[in-house]
C-alpha cells in the first residue's frame, strides 16, 4: 500500500488531478453553506460580465442569476451523477463480465451478444431515448448513463477473467472443490481490481460529460442546477455574452481533466511494470 | 587456464565482474569470471537459476540490461577487446563475429514474415552480398542446418514449423555471416527430448565443419555430457570449477559440483521395496478428449484428438508415471482426471463412483478425493492470500471448521518441511522449491485418495528437484498416497514411479513396471525416447558410486 502511494505521488499530473478533485468535492459538499439561497433565484440584472460586480463575481446570465452560485451548486449534480452512474454501470458490468469470462460456453455467448447489442446502439442516442421516455430526473439520467456505459466494463472484466481463469491458482481452487461464486470472488476478482479502478475513474469523467450533454439539450433534471444546463442556457448569446456558456464549460473541462489525470496516475501506480516498460 | 585445443582462443574473458543494482540479494551478478573458448571447442557454462551464467553470455554479446554495470575485467574476441565499444560497433560484431541462439524458438522469430525474408535480413543488416546471392545463401544455410526442402522452407511462415525446425532456422540465422563464435543460451530447454538430441548433434557437426567456438549455457548436466569439451560450473556469480568434461563430470573436485551431479536423477530405477496390494484406487477406461476448432463458416471444423483412447488402473499406494513429449496428451489426461477439462467419453472410477457422470454441485464434494499438484510454483499460489488460507481454504470449502482447518494447515506445512511461521506469510516470500512444497500441502489438506502431479518438478533447479522428489517419496510411504506423476523427464520418472505409461499421440503405447520399461522397452517409441535422454552415453557418476 505504501509502495502504491509512493508510486502515485511520483506522478505530478496525478497529484494535480487529486488536488483539483479535492477542491471540487469540497465545493460540492459546502455548497449550501457558500450559497444558502437557490441558484435559480434572480439576484441582479442580466448579462453582467465577470469581475464587474462584487456581489456576482463571475457575472450573471440571461435571467440575472448568479453564475458562481450556479457553478457551485452544479458541482453537486455533476459529481453525484458521475459517481452514482459509474457505480451502477460497474454493478451491471462486473458481474456480467465475470460470469461470461468464468463460465465460458453458452453463458459467455449469450452475455456477450447482449453486451454487443448495447454497444452497437449509438450510446448518446440511447441515453436521450431513455431520459425522454422516463421524464428527466436525476434518477433517469443516472439510469440512462449506466445503461450506455456498462458494456465496456463487461468486456474488459471478461477479458481479464478469461486470462486469470487459466492461472494455476484458480484451477487449484476449483480442484479443491470451492464453489464457483467463491472462486470468482476470492481468487479472480481481487486480481481484476486495479484495471476496474482505473476504468472507473475514466468512466466518471465520461458520465459527467454525458450528463452535461443531456442537460445542454434540455434533458437535465429541471429541479437541479447543472453545468450542462448552464452551458445550454447561454448558447443563444454565446457570441455577445460568451462567459455564460464558457465558465461552466471550463468547469466541466477541468473536472474531466482532473479525473483523467487521476486515472492515468492510478494506472501507472497499479501497474508499475507497465510504466517501466514505457520509459 | 589455457585451452588445450587451440593456440589462440577465439573468446577470452578475464576477471569479469558485473555489479548488481543496490538492494539485490548479492553485490555482483558475476564476479572474477575468466574463461577461454578455442576454435572448434564447446565450453559449457552450467549452473542453477541465478548463478550468473546467462548474464555472462549477455555480457559477451554486449546485451546487458541497463541496470547492470560491468565493473572490471576484459572480454576479447580473437585478440580484440569488446569492452567499452560503442553500441554501433557492437552491432557490427553481433551476427558477423558472434552468432547467438536463444531458448525460445517460438518468440525469437517474427510471426508475420517468411523464413526466407528473415534470413536474408541478416545479410541486409550487415550490408553483405547482393539480393540474389542472399537468397541463394539462405537456401544453402537451411540445407546445412538439416531442414527438409529448403527452397520451399524459404516461403514458410514460422507457425508452419515445429519447435525444432524453428530452432534450426534460428541456428541458420546465427550462422549466416559465418561467425567465429556461437553463443547458445539454453537452446534446447524448450524442446522435446528427441528434438533436443537432434539439435545437439547439429551444433556438434557445425562447429567441426566451420571451426567455430561454442559457448553453451545450460542447466542440464545431461546436455553438458553430450556436447561439452570443457565445463565451467557457476554458482552465485563465480566459477567454482572448470576443466575438461571428463574431469568435471567423472571426477568433480568441488563440493558444489559433486552435489549438483548427485542431484541429477539416475536413469536406473531404484530397487522396488515391496509389492503393493492389488487394490485399485483409480480406474480410467477409454478416456477420450477431442478439441474442435471451427475454422470459419462452411468449412468442416478442425478436430484434434488430444486423448484418443486411454485406459489404466492406479493401485492404492502406487505411483504411476505418465511420460511423453509435448502434444502427447499426458497433461490433458491429468486435467481430465481432476475434471478441469471435460472429457468427451470414457469413465473415471474412484472406488465405486464414476466421476464422469457427475457435474456441478454433485461433483464438488467428490473433488476432495482427487487432488492436483501444479507445474509452475510461481503461478499456482494466489499472490494475495496467506499460505495458511491457501492451504485451509480447501478443507473449509468441504465444511471443516476454520480452527480445525488451520490446525491441519499447521500440521501439513511441517509435514512438507516448512516452519509454522510460513502460514502467515505471502507466496512471494518463498522460493520456487518452497512454493512447490506449499502446493503439495494444499493438495494433501483434503486427504485425497489420488494425487495428480502435473510436471510438478519440471520448473525447479536440479538440486531443489531432488529435494521435492525425496519429499514426495517420503509422503508416499507415510501416507500410502496414490500418485499419478506426469512428466516429460524420464530421469525423474525413473526415480519416483512404480509403473510407467508411455504416451504418444493421445494413446498409451507402453505400460509396465518402471524397471522393466527402462531395461527392456517393447515399443519403438519408448526405445526412441530412452535413446534421446541426454547424458546417457556413460552412466552417471552417482550410478557408479552406487554400484
């Protein structure tokens, strides 16, 4: 564990990523304290530029809402949806991939055809369909993102399990008569943990992007402020009042970048041999 | 020490010392190593894993890993120093003046290029000859290394060749520019015993035809006996003994050499102690396993019978050896017995149950009765579990309470010769031999009726191998264990098996008492296998001592 932390700390990008993420998480947690009032409330006249007014340091949008307040509250939604939908995708993808890789044969065939079915549908289109059918809400958005993002998890886990299954220690566990579920849980999956962790960090970034895209199209939860909604709301005036779209866009960019940096750092720290080979 | 065969040695290594990076288990990979290789001479460097023999060879080629530094010493090829040459100069030396062959003929060739291209590439890289001359020379080389139909062979891809043929191609490439020195790093270790014999004969012939010196790295004393003029024995980075093959092998002076030679299993089976009661522990009837690979739509699938038809009976307390070359189906039989593979037909009777009739949850309770010891001590233990859990997991899966299972593990770990403190440690803290002991303890934890050992000592150094064989023999007597011992190594089989089944192409071609099979083989294939065992020209020193 300490060796892992040391290798992780050697990667400067990963440290920067972690620092950015910590700031964003702190902002999300403290949002009700920083801006106790609703971010939807109109606080000033519309189209105030950033740094022009002390009470709205990042300016106001077309309806006179404080952009900084929106940004702070939007971080909650982005992080929440990113994490929960990734977790949901893992809950589907890991068992499917593990079962397919471990049992092989017709189980593998059936599960993989199902996975391919989901992979061949354009994922964003599918997400739009799911959200619009179910009424936009945080729950339906999470569901939509999970539905489109579990297939890569299943494929990756299947591949790893397939190669681990032929390891002698897994075979030894089978020969000693341990039940399949126990072999998968104690012998196989712990050794797939590191690629899953790396993939999960990158999936969170993708989920945030997906949520933003949905909100941009007006398919976000109408009750919560989100970065994607803010970008979408400013799009009609993007040439004159560019900051209304640009500021939340920059927030999305920085968050996704931070998650990717952390993912990369985790990958290098969890697979030290790989990194050595690359240098 | 000067070479008696040549006035001026081709390769001359003096006081070579190579440092290991800080934190390694010793300071020098190689320390004060000196030797010569003369023209037409084969010098074998022999030693166990970690002895520094491969590092020495790589140093001569200038192919040391970056973290190893040559501290001192001299390496001279035909009187010219190779130390402190630039990478570019060394590249000119490699191939042109030193040829090399490696252990893995499977991975040393580029799989997507034709054999001919890969050989002519050697000339091209050194700017030798014109293209038509190159092709002509390549065909001649393929003929010289004994490949059939060299002209057609030029157009073949590596996957179309057998392991032995690939190693011949590698030798052809190594010889292309007529080097004066050939370095062979375990060139026959990955090959079957009959193929190994042919490759050794080829190297033997080529060095005479071409006046070439050969530096031959191996861990196998049988191979040394077959090919060496002189032998250097390495241990912990130092040469402990060097001399003519006859001196070192027949009258070793250093204690380590003596110990190594004594550890080489003799081909003469030990005398049988007592006859066994004729109670069957395991009966296998007409076992079949075929692999069906589909090669595409509208084409008949490729069907390979890995096990065509195998029947035998294992008596209680008996050790039955299954020997054969790679692809003979011996490992498939073992995997079918423990039901890691589903056989296509036949019966596996343990007492009155036919294992083949059971599957799923009805099979699991019976798995206890037939256990396996695996080949690779490094892959067969889960790196994330303590030794205690690895051993106790099996009994616990069969309903033994945790405390009883851990008591059992403590008892077993001592039975296989490790301390009880081992139980709380992780696999990476143990050596290969110790791990194999743990693997045996895991198999015994379930008190099985039958143990299947699949190449259980093949990955081990010869001295460790001898210890594990001793342990198995001891356990056999103490526990009346019935053992199926799968191996490609006839020497090992001779030492531990009561009876031997010789497999070829999925069938048992000969089955009989070990002593009888070795003394009077009935089947032509058995005779061929026995003749190919390296180092059987003369009886081994141990057999002499024992006589």
